[in-house]
C-alpha cells in the first residue's frame, strides 16, 4: 500500500512541478523533465516494493 502511495505522490508532485516549467530539455517533454528534476529514486523504490508485494501474494496463494 505504501509503495502505491509513494508512486502516486511522486507523479502528483511531478505534475504540479511541470506546470511551473517554462522550458524542458528532454524528449519526454515537461513531465519527463519534472520527473528527472524530482528524481527517479522514489519511482525505483516504489516499483521494487510493488514487485516484492506481488511476489509475496503469489507465493502465499500457491502455498494454500
């Protein structure tokens, strides 16, 4: 649950920050520039946590 909140809040923060940008430097546009400026560490952490959560759910379901 925490990983989904972290993932969502990172995207919300990027969206808010992208509205203040006057120029961008990537092919991804304003949003991509905002994600790079904010940092990709929260996205990477949340994807790892989501993956581990799915792994534990699947292994628990196979055990029954």
